[in-house]
């Protein structure tokens, strides 16, 4: 293909959008039947570079449509409209154990989409592409407000959707790595739900006192949402992932303060001291630390800590007492938590006492532990420093097979948004501002 005779046109629509929004990549004006490689590159805030690429053959009109045409090889194969995002991986030579996570949600992910001549597999940085487009992927829709929260001893960030409200609210808890992780809460606010990202393991109050937060800490966060003038105090949900699930279930069942409209638990378990504290939950892990296993590559498998699922009711959250709808999202290849076994036990417990109608289980074969928003690159193994157990840095085996895990992320997110809207709006029509689209210039530049 002679670049001088060929004015290749590359377009990505929309070129600016939310991270869970699909885009269409179109390559035009290449010689009919010619081989091209479509490539994505992204530089994380930590300075590490990620890439994905796929091989295509142009049709008789000299066009490749990534949404419709099959990739013949690369980091994914077949028809995968968003494959260039979910198959992103650290560039060759990167240090092992990397995980892609956005820290500053007030700036977009800037992904460069390029097209190269021929079916290439390496050395992209040394080649001149036939065309390139920079795509902005945002967690925060226009108008979403980010408000740091320190009152009541909390370490948190509140994200309010655009518009006057009032909006339903959500308390968002991550897992054992600690820190204030904002990107999921920002994305939920972009979909019309006021969301509070809460740090509970490495919060300022924990750093000052050296003690784990008590259950009152979570009730303070709930009250902050409940009393906020732009939040519907009777329409609040709680979302937990991993260790956050343990806290979420504990508070949903036993708290006298929290009156939750619904609960979402991702990749977690109910196995913990009934009506206990975070300190007791963490102590349970420490007591069973000898059940951890290591692979031949020295990757830690933690799921056995909570197995076998106990029959003693004192060692489990009594989900039979739940009075609000519960959505469980689990990966059947989760190597960090026995999430699938726990979900099946919770199902039995709830059906036995007659509240099984409140439970929805989304269980995904070959999906791992880190079930994130759509198109987040699947990470089977990553470096992990637990803020609770041992505190040393390890290589954690999360599990999952890339294609199945990516499908699970997309499906679970869509169904979770539907679940939240149905339960939080409860017949109220959310205003148009609740559903995010970037009404701005979406050209190729």
C-alpha cells in the first residue's frame, strides 16, 4: 500500500463519551482487500503504557468497520466492537502485575486509535500509522459534581448528577486494597445516581487512631446521603465489591439506622461473624490465613479462607432477615473469594425463610474476581497490597478468562443499572439528565 497514493480516513464515533459507551471505528479509503492493523494505546497516570491491536482485511469498498468485521488475529479475534479496549494489556517489557485504574476522574482516559499497513504484531511505536485519532473516555459526564467529604470523620467523595435533583443515592464500597477509589461512583452519578465513594480501610481516622472503623462510620456515611438536600433520603442503595460486600451485607441486615432501598454485592461473601464489626471480619481472615495457597508462579489464592461455607448460623450474615432486594454478581472462576458458593448458600438461606423473591443472582462462568465497569481490561493477576491482611505486597490471582470476563462485565453493568433504576426510582421517571450522553463536538479531531 503506497501511503502517498492513499488518503486513509480513520474515524471513531463518538470520539468523546463515557467509559461504558460503545464506539464505532471506521477505516476508509484503503485498497480493497488490503491488510490493516487497528491499534489502541493508552498511557496510565502511573506512566505505564497499554496496547491492543487487531488484524483486518478491507472489503471491496476499501473499508473496515470494527463493529461489524471480524478480527483475524491480534489481542482478540472475531467481531468485537469494543475489543480494542477490553483486550488492552501492558506493552511488552512492562513490569509484571499491572492493573489499569483511573485515579483522577476529572480528566478523561485518552486512548489513541491508529491504523497501520499490513498485519503487524509489534514495534508499533517505531512505525508511522496511516491515521490516528485520540478518543476521550470519561467516568464523569458533563455537569456531574465532585465533592470531597471530610465531615463526620469520613474520608469520602460525593458525586452528584447534573441537574437540580433530587436524586436517589448510593454508598459505594471497594475491597481490601483500601484507598479512596472514585471511578465507579463517578460513573454511577453519570447515570443519575448520587454516589458516595467511601474509604473505610485507609481512611484518615484509621491512620490517626490505628484502629479499624466501627459500624457507626458506615451509618454516618448513610446519614450524610439521607440528609443531603439533593438526595432522596428514602431511596438509598449500597454497593460493595469483595470485602465491601461483607460490610454491605452486614449493614443491610443488622443496622438499625440504614433503611436501604436495595443492595448490590459483587464478588463477595456473607461468611463472617453474624452482626459483627469490620474488625471481626478482618480477624476471621487472619485466623484462616493458613488456608491461603500459592500457584507455581507464587500467585496467592485467597478463596479457601472462607471455605467450606459454614453451617453454623453464627458464622454467617443472616440474609434471611433482609427486607430489600439484593443483587449478587459473581464470577465462577473467582480465585479470591468463594463468591459463587456463597451466592448459592445465600439463595438457600433466603428461600428457606421465604424471602428468596428478593434475590437476583448473576453468575458468570469463566469470569474472575475483578468485575469492573464495561470494557475495563481484564486482569487475571496483579500486584496487590492488602490494607487489612498482612499488609505485604503480593501477586494476587483474581481468575477469569479474558473474553468471558469481558462479556460478564458488560452484561453485569447493564443489569445492575436496570436493577438500581427499578428499585431506586420506584415508579418515578428519572429526568433526562440522568442518562448521560456527551452533547458536544464528536468529530475526528
